[in-house]
């Protein structure tokens, strides 16, 4: 897109889930990637699980956590939902959705008040901006934090002391931290909590995001974002632009591009978006306020959809290109541990389907460019590694070995990095971020008194495009609305009743599941079934830094059909 089409209007679905992680961790540590490996769960003394449900969303990691709990690992779970892990935890911080900044600044307040922060040597030699951070946290007293989050003061006190006094405390987090109007600030607050206690740069510590797919990290590492080249090298930097322009033999565009929500907002405007090339993404189903998304897609002059299935977005396409699955492809994935792994073709693609990179290369050739003429996966990787300091020690032949390499690996003799920031942070000094707490953009009202949270179920994967076609659909055949007993009783709703769920954008029917997993006033559902249409109810409210949508805080009303 940058070399052939000449645009930085490049985006990927990872921005919709973990872009706030990148922004938050980049601000504090200087790198927007997980600091440790998930294997550290086996050795940590305490695990803080924030805004994620690994039993359903990351079941292999969930099983690892349960094993560690059995060996005696301490555990704190911060989640609006009473998940399986929350029931197993020493402390469940069942916070009000959207109050992560207040929660982690409140825990920091207690730690500072009681003198439980890291020693002065750590603070002086490894960190900066401590005093402004302390000043901000001083406002978030246990009483104020409790009034904002809804978490009892005793639970706040217990969690703060457990985290600060453990010899090694590790954090894992998911989309319950990021998919908020202030998601970036939430990750900053969580990362600053780790910095405050010295829980960074050692085995069994750190901030470790649980990525939503196997190549979320890799997609962003490859520069599939409007403002960066590979491994987050800014497109606005003249030296970066010169390096990539020289290798590609073209002049690359000098200004950052648009995220795809920004692109779609321009459809129909003079000089607005007229064509869109969509690879392996189904925004007509997965995006919030998707009725507006569908309208924008239907008004494009050209929509190309490249996918292994005829997904919801393909219904609006002028051209559909059949793609190969991962079993039919060669190349690499980079997982949430920064671990670069080879994938190898197991079977040939059916019919006219081709690997994504081959389709892109052939399109470039037909547009008169030979920058990708006759490449192989190894040539593509080695070229990008030569342009990327953190990848320079990872050539393709090295990836043929059984042991995957974790970046950064700046030279061929470097073993890779299992624990980041052990001697120095990527930005030099760790920076205490001190964002001021703000309420979520979406708030309950008389007309829409409930707050809806969306998430996953173990039997389905993201949009469900793949899993709905399997035997797994027998175990979970629809999206259901989970609600608290008290709320259900007040509305004369019983388990299994059909209900209307409404917002200013749309009104849909769902089946109610009544229980105690959610707080009074909060609702939960999944997003795997397009015929239910839950995303048509959601607003386009998003994180101010990254445009990551606010899937976790949506104001709605509920009534019995």
C-alpha cells in the first residue's frame, strides 16, 4: 500500500483490541509489547489478572493459571464479571466497568501511603516523573477509589498489600483493560503500578497482554498501522522514510494515514474514501455501530474482500479474492510473547485460493510494480529484518530451528530476549504516567440505565466465522444476555425469556440468562453470531489516543418481549 498505492491509510484489526496496550506500555516502558513470557506464570508468586477471562478467551493460559494456583501462587482478579478465575482468587476486585484508572491509582495510593513502594535506588536509577505520579495518586484515597469503582475498601487494601509485598508479582491483561474510551490511560496506570513496586525486568514479573489472536503482535510488528513501519518506526521520521524508500525504490508518503474508522467516516465526502482492500477482517460483523459500517461499505466505489470464507463483509464486496488458510501457508507469526515462529504449509489450497502475500505480490505486479516480483517468505522476512533493529539478529534460516526467537534480537549472536527491561527500559528510564481519572464516554441514563460488557465464550473464536461452521456450535448456538438476579426480578424477567436490548442505534432480541456473574446494573454478552447483531447496538465511542472501540462500556435498556 505504501510503495505501490502510495498511501499510509493502512490498518489492521489488532488496533481494535490492543492498540491501547501499545500506547500505554510505550508511554511507561518505551516498548508496547509484553515484558515477559507466559511461562513465568509457573514461577511468579502473585498473578494479577486484569480485564480478561483466560478460561474462555485463552484456555491454554487459563489452564496454566489454574495449575499455578494449585501450587500456591497468589492471585488477584480485577473484572466486572465473576469469572471462574475470580471465584478462585484471593481477592476479586469486581469493579464498575470503565474505572480501571481509578482502581490502579487507588492501589498505588495505598502502597505509597504504607511505604511499600520499591527502594530509592530503583526509583533514582530506573524511573522518572515519580513526584507528579505521587501527587496524582494522592487524590485517589481508598474512600474515593471505592466510591468510583464500587470495590470495597477492605478488598482494595488487601490487593495493594498482596501485590506490593510479593517477591515477584506478574500481571496479565486483556480487552477489559483496553476496549475503553480511556483504555490507554488504564494500561498506563497498570504499568505504573508495576513500575512503582519494581515488578518489571525480572522473571515472574512484568505486564503481559493476552493478545486476541495468534498474530496480533505480529500484525503490528509488521507495520500494518497508519503511523508506523515495522516494529513501530514512525512514518513521520525522515530517516525511517529514507531507509524504506531506498529499499523499495519509491518515495513513500510522508504523513501518517488514517485508521479504518476514520477512513469510513469520509465515505461519500468530497476527496473521501472511495475504495477499500480488506484482508482477513470482517468489520461488517465485528465493528461497533455496524449498521453505520455497512452503510459506508455499501457506498464505496470498490470494495475488495480477501478471505477464506464468504463473510458478512463479503456481501458488500465488488470483488472477492479467495485466500489460503494458515494450514495452506508459509511464513511467520509473532505471538504476544514477542516470539517469532515459523508456520509451514501442511496442505495445498483448494480451488483458486492463494496465500495472502502471493495475492498481494501479484496485484503489485499487475499495477506495474516489481518490488515483490518473485519473492519467497524468507526473502520477505530477511528484507524487513534488515530494516528493523530489533529483528536484525533473526534471519529466516534461524527460524527453522525448533526454538522460536523472542525479539529484540539486534544481532546474529543475540539469543533473543525472554525478559525485557532487565537493565534499562527501551525509553531509557521508566516513566510514571499520571493520567487524571475520567468517567467513561458511555454512561447509564434514565432511558438507558444498564451498562453492557461484551466478550468471548470458550466455544467460539472472535467473529465466529470459523467456529460456527464446526461441531462447537452444538455447545453454544447463540449469543445470550447475562443479567443479575435483582435486575431480572425488577423487570419480571426469568431465565430463558426473550428480551429487547436497545440503544440509540438499534434494538435487538436476545435470550436472557439470569444469574450472579454480573454486578447489579451490568450486563454481559458475546459477539459471535451476526444474526443476533449485538454490535449494531454499540456506539462508536473509542479510546482518545488509538480509536480502540469502547466495547466494554455501552449504555442500553432491557425489557421483556
